[in-house]
């Protein structure tokens, strides 16, 4: 049995007696996208995380396809230390951009109020990639269509980044301008997942929903 190249996203719920987060398997669960075979999913174990979700993640196995998959809560993807959303919170990947937009550039050495410069740069570049601002125009237009952002904004942000490379404040301002334009719909995380897959930040995913 090997690990699947598809990761799964599903809500965890707290146990009423212990408060421990647990995974309830939905009635219909597939181990990969657009699977034509009926999957037989079982919980195989639990994996502790040093970063990211504050609770262990379920490791599930499909008895039909002989693969293992890790189930992530909404907001998280494989190897992510921060949530993939657009909130101005320290727990979010986008916080680095908000901080840079406020001209709060993180120092070389971490403090109680901020992270380090390298981390801020990495998080900002990851967001730039997710929105297609440092890739070709065709990808930018496709991502703009998914997110519902004006293509002119994406283009102007892209041109600004080309004119002023490697400046965190400029990058942060470009990202926050896009954050403000994106409709905050209930399926925003699903759209961000699709954008990240398009640009190669993570692989294919399956969303499990409880009916």
C-alpha cells in the first residue's frame, strides 16, 4: 500500500466528551478525484503535526485502490504551516503580505511581534505564485476568472512587481489590493485550492462533505 498523490480535505469535529478533534467519514468518500470505482475508506491511524493544524491528522486507507491519504481540515494543505486564507491574522499565510503593506517589514531576528525577514519573503512569494502574479498572462487570467478579480488589477499588479522586484512592501501592497477585490464567498478556500493546484504549489485534492 502506497501514499496517494491526492490529498483529502474534510471537516474535523470535536468529541462531545473529550473535546479531541475527530474525523467522521462521510457516507460517500473517494480517495481520488473523479473516481469511477466505489472506494472503501477506513481510518488507518493518526499523525501528529509540529506545525499547521493544532490536532493530529487522520491517515485513511482505501481498500479498493490500495492507497493511503492524509486528511487535512479546511484551510490547510500538505506541508503548510499557515492557513490558506485571506485573513489578517498571524495564523494565516496572507498575514505576511498585510504586514508588508503596513510597512512592517520583519527583521533578520525574530521578535515577539513578528517573524523573520526570510519567512515573510517566502510567504509573500507563495501568495504571489498562488495568484499567478509571477507567471504567464494566460495563467493570471485563468486565476482571475476563478477568484472573480478584474484582470486589469492582476495585470497592473504584475507590471508593478516587474518594475520593482524584491521589495516586500511593494509585493504586500499588490497582494492586499487583490485580497480586497476577491469576493469573500463561502467557497473561497475551494477556489484558492484550485489556484494553488494550477500553479503547482500542491497536487490534486478531493473535498469530502457530510450530507
